C-alpha cells in the first residue's frame, strides 16, 4: 500500500499534488495547507503551526504538531519522534499508518539551482528568502535514517529531481532507496506499479 510524503524542496514543483491525492494518501508539511489539503499535515515550527490551528484547519483535517492548542483539533506528534522535523515526522506517520511503500518527494536536502535556499515557499510568510543560504539538512538526514530503520517493513523511496542532493548516509540504509523523477512519473502513470 503506497503513500506519498511531500517535502517542500523545489523539485516537487514538477508534481501535481492533486493527481497524487487521487492515487494514494499524501502526507505533507507546513505551508502545503495554503494550496492543498493533504491526507495528513505536520508542522513543528511554532509560528506556522499556530497559524494552521487558528485557521480552523485542524478541526476538519488530520494535523499533527508538537504542542497542540487546546480544542484546535490538532494531534500531538508521536512521542518517539517528538524532537524531529516536520518531514521526518510526516514520513513516520505514513509508516505508522501501515503504508509499505512510501515515496518521498521534494526532500531535496540541498541548495536550489542557484545555490541558495531551496523551498517552494521561499519569500512567503514564515520562510527565508530565495537569496538566503541553503538550510543545513544534516539533522533531516539523520532523522530519516532513524525512521527507516525503525520501520524495516517499509520501503522508503526518495524521488530525485533536478535539485535533489545525494545523501551518502542514505546508501547505508537498505530500505531507503532512490528513484529518478522520470521513473517515478512512469509509476504514477501506471498506479499498479506503485
């Protein structure tokens, strides 16, 4: 049973989120809620998490954060991943929901094509500017390795686009694989291959 987890790296701009939602559950992070309603949304950064809850989103949608506002409808992230970032937590939730093949899209973990901050929401509220230096991603890499090792019954497939960085640590985790974007497109065009 497949699921998609969306990071906010720019490589995911090539993906139609609404198409993915028609194929399998989608787990997303932070500002994704501005334009789409994923199956599950995660936000660990307090300012945007608070905005999401105050908007009423969590009352009618499945939303996780570290410290839910009382009566907002938000749920607390899993205890064992409490200190993790949004993307790795979203990945863990997909595994906890018994998905056995989890595609990671937009988990670029490297700079943009211009060598700067790589995020589809750059230059918007709560995000750095496109001219800023790239975000350090070592913690995300360690956290994703932990999630994969905790769920050996799952196959985690990181889809590589034009701005996706190679992460050597991932090569050491047998159930954390990579797939080129063009091959991913072939799979979603034949959902039985997912």
